[in-house]
C-alpha cells in the first residue's frame, strides 16, 4: 500500500469513529452553497481540522466541514467547502477530500460550484449541468506513480459526467420546476479572474462557463470508478460580458440569492442518484 492510500485510510478510520452512517453519495458544496448540508437528518459534522491529513480551505464561503447524514433516505457525505490548487495545495492534496468520500463508500458523487457564465444566453442565478469539462488548470491529480489500489494508470474520461446521472439532474429540475442549462465547464487555475480576451478564447474553445474547481475532483473520482454529476451556479457573467468588475462578494451574493432553488434541485437530484447507485459495486479499494 502506498503513501496516498495509507493517509486516506487514516482519515477514513477516524471519520468512522465519529459517524456510523455509511454514505452512498458524495456531495461537494461550492462557494456560498454549503448550507444544504445543514438540513441533513442524523447529521454528524466533522471540521476538516480534526480529520487526519485533510487540507483546510482558506476561502470565504467555504466552511470546511465534512457532514455525514441522510438526505431523503439516502446516506450522504458532504464536503462543506473545498480546497483549491490556487490556495497553494498541490493537485494531489486538493482531491484528498473527494478521494476520502469514495473511500468512505460513496459510489456516486454530485459536485457543485460557482462559475462565470460565458454562453451569451446565461444570466446570473442560472444553473448549468456539466456535460463535460476542459481541464485548463495545467494540473492533474494523477501525476506521479499510479495509486493502483485506487484506479488505473490511464483512466477513461469519455463519460466523466455520467450520462445517467445527468439524466437524473434533468428529471430533478423538472420535478422542482427549476430550469437547468447544460454545457461545458472550463477549469482554470486562478485565483485571478480571467481577462476578457481569455473569455473570448474559452468561448471559441467550446466553454459555456468558467471556474477554478471541479475538474480535478472529477478526474480523481473517475479514477476510483465513482459516477459523477456536477452543476454550476452561474454567479456572474464572465469577464468582459458585463460592464461590472468581477469580485468574490458578487459570487457569494448570487449563491445566497438562489440558495432555495439550489437546495430543492440538489435534494431531488441526490435522491435519484442514491437510487441509481444503491446496489452497485463499491468504488475501488474502500477499506472495510
Ligand atoms: N471565473 C472563474 N471562476 C469563477 C467565476 C469566474 O467568472 N465566477 C465564479 N467562479
């Protein structure tokens, strides 16, 4: 067993001393979107600082707790806030949290983020289901010796955003009456926002939204065989598409404004994903 697997299992063993629920679905809550986890049944909240080896988020709007509980009958484990490579965490450290979710037993994952809208039809407060991503961060969490216990050297990414999980998001959106777009997310390193020229370039490359997270996490989760879906909250129009300067306060403010719709959509989606992955074989290498 190599070093990454060993430290993951330290974390998993610790978490299991605190929470007996065995999660099926992992949920990653992005900037300003963390409150969903506060409404879970039988919730056990574990600050990241208590979890062995867990990197800690320094960004406003990212609470920094693992919350394990039950959502509409589905056992879930939520990352209430994430760490990003732009905080100085190496890519492999930035995916520690999602790998821990998989190692805890999650077979499906639903990730959320705040993103800038590039597609001209997008307005702030819209939601976009990720159909795919462009990993333009210059980083990959799988660089280095392969963790054979976690997954293959060259994982397939042709259905990174699982078609069935995406179909369930569309069903959930119809159920709760919240419209949802679908498009490609470009992941950049940040932390500076993009220039207008970069946004024009990203649009021509096929990006519909831009952000600084999610892609590396999905790579790490797919490596481990977890079925992924992801949703962006379009918190602002990308650089150059509105006269206003971009700032993190606007990102958090929009996330707050749409929070009720976001929570309803996420709940309906997670319930369906729970149904999909229940009974499926567990992600690779989950310690018993
Ligand atoms: N660019 C990059 N990341 C973001 C943005 C943006 O416009 N909005 C929220 N996260």
